C-alpha cells in the first residue's frame, strides 16, 4: 500500500478514532484457523530494504510499528542505535 492510499482511506474516517495494527496469522501452519493480534500503532519508521534486486525507490518503505510496549521500546532503541 502506498502512503497516499493509506491517507485516502484514513481520510474517510473521523480524525479522533484510534488506529490499531491487526496482525492476522494462522494458528497452525496447515490449518484454516486464524488468530488476530491487535496492537496500537506506537510509531512510524522509515525503512530501507537491503534487497539487491530492488531499485532505490522500491527499497524504501514505511513501517507502522506496534506491539507490546516494552518490545516496541526495545526495538526502536535498537534500530535508532544499531551499534549499541
């Protein structure tokens, strides 16, 4: 999804609604059962993939970051200070 597409979708909703990240995954690998984990969006992180097959423009993405608060803090700290 492109940023402009997300902005367009969000513009159809009231500005005071909470945004959550819903992660849908199978319960077991070969099962039709799924689980949905919901997290608040705690941050936005520009990211660049190291995939050599992608152009510079294709390698740039934006991550919506969410999860357990302690995990998110540890992740953002590690990304902001990769040598620490």
